[in-house]
C-alpha cells in the first residue's frame, strides 16, 4: 500500500458499483497496515470514507477506517467523536466513552461529545455521572431535547420518578411528537401508580407511531388497571 492506502479510490469505486462485499474485503485488509506508515495526505479521503460507511450502517468497517484516520491525527475532534458514536451504536459504551473523553480533551466544551458521553453513561447504568454531565450542559447551552431525555432516563434509573416525569415533560414541551418521551413518561406514570395517565401517554405515542412495539406491548398491561379513553 506504499504507506498511503492507494486503494482508497478503489474502495470508493467498488462502493459506487454496489460491490459492497469486495469493498469491505479491501477495508478489512487495512486492519494489518502499520499506522505509522500512513501518509497524512490520506486523511481527508479516509475520514470521508469512514463517515460514509458509518452513515450507511456499516459500523465495523467504519471503525477500521476511522481508526486509521485517528492514527494519522489523534487530535482531530470529529474523528474521536465519531469513533465514540460508532462504538456506542455497536453497544461498546466503555470504548465509546474513551473516545468521547479524547474528544473532550481537545475541546472540553464540545456539546455533542458531552451529550453522547452522558447517553453512554446511562447505558452503563452510571446515572449519577450522566446527571453530572447534564448539569454541565445546562451551564453551556439552552437545555436541549436530548439533554432532558438523558436526564429523565437517569432519574428513572435512580427511581427518582417525579424528577424523571418533569424531565420527560420538558422533552415534550420542546417536541410534542417525541414517541420515546411519551413512552418513557408512561413508564414513570406506571411506577407512580397512575394507570389512567399512563394509558393516555402510551396512546399518544401510538398516535405518532402506530407500530411502536413498546407502547403496544405495555398498553395492554396499563389497560388492565384502568379504562382507555383513546
């Protein structure tokens, strides 16, 4: 590969020709390339390719490509952030957090890295850590839909149901069509013993997504202790 991965263009050509398996085979072969031999001129094409793969849902090859871009320039915030995001999408939240932390070492105020780190902490049941980051986000920007969602999930995980309900209500103030917020709000109401309001929340979720599996499956249980007004 002469230190510059000259087959990058070949991979692009294979992807454009929809020869996906051949393109992925070529990318997989890059895993053995010594990162120290890579030419910095490869960086833009590699980063673009990694992002293209990630957006197409090809997460494992995206990790290979973005990993090579990080080897060329480990101080590139977008590379570290997107490596974190891809790891999170694969369920590897510890690795995701490691990359978000690298991004935050470059810019401690990066909103996307903070937000997604908090989300990964929730997935690891590190709810207090997620709430601490939410407090940082409140200081840095106007509270966002994503921040309130993360905050609500953390409070629910800590069984602080009234605080969770408030957070999900704030999500719906920003975006009344959020199916996830309606469903999570219903779960909180169930825990608080308010089956009637839980039913309404599940039904609101189904108004916006009639195929929402969680709302459909949980609605029956809620109805068993109340009467639907849908």
